[in-house]
C-alpha cells in the first residue's frame, strides 16, 4: 500500500482482518495498529486542545473505542477516516462536558481572573494587565458583577449558579461569555492607551 510521508500509514488489510476475526495474535496486531496511528491521533487532538494531558487521555479513549468497535469497520472508507471520526466524536464530547471552561476563547483573561494577583510576577505586562483588569471590573456592577463574583471569586460552577438563581444554564454561559469578551476588550484598550 502506497502512502506519502504527510499521511498516516494505513494498516495492512491482513492486519485488520486478523483483528476483526480475533485470529491468532490479534491482540499483538491491535497493538501494532495503535503503534502505526497513535502519533497522528495525538497530534490531531493536541492541535485542538490546549491541555496536552487531556488530549493524550482522549487519544487513549479513541483507541479503546476503536478496539470495541473494530468489527464494525467495513473498509468502505479509509481506516484513518474511520479513526478520525472516532477522535472527532470524543473531542466533541470533551468540549461539551467542559463547555463552561471552553466557551469564550479568552484563556489569558480567564487565567487572570482565576488566579488573582499573587499568581503573577510583579514585573512585565502581566501586572499591567492585572491593573487594567481591576479597573475594568470596577466599571461592572449589579447582577453582572454578582455573577462574576459567584463564578470567579467564590468559584461556583455555572451549573451551581443556575440551580441557585433559577436562571438557565445556557443563558448564564452566554452572559459570562459576553462579560469575558467585554473585559478582554476593555483590558486590551487600557493596555494600548496609557491613562493620563
């Protein structure tokens, strides 16, 4: 079977047949299949998840699922495509389960809010960003301020806040997303233009 250096090596058909038939040496054959594909599966997931340890865990889950479902692989599509489909499904489930951490995409701002002042050195842009964040937070009051306090000061999850307040989980998630975007924009403006 021909393959170029940019694409993962396809497992030989004999290897797949032995695994699917549970013939002699099928466990070793599956280990070989994992060895052939684990590099690109990890790379695929690591390129989409910032937490590489979580990506590695997901890669293991992909191969566990492949192990369980290998008999359903018909060979109509490429094996790599079949495996990538499993990886995409695991990735979707991961993002869905961690939605309150993933939504918004403002990871640096999230880190500033979560860690607080003592997590950053007193020199460089980090302290300036923290000062800007403090000034931007001072402009927020009322229910939005209370929501930020519950989420980032008290450390409650969005589900806990939803249960206590009676507000919908999705509505709160979107409100937090908008607040993070507003705060990120405010911090960026303050960092660009020194106050007089």
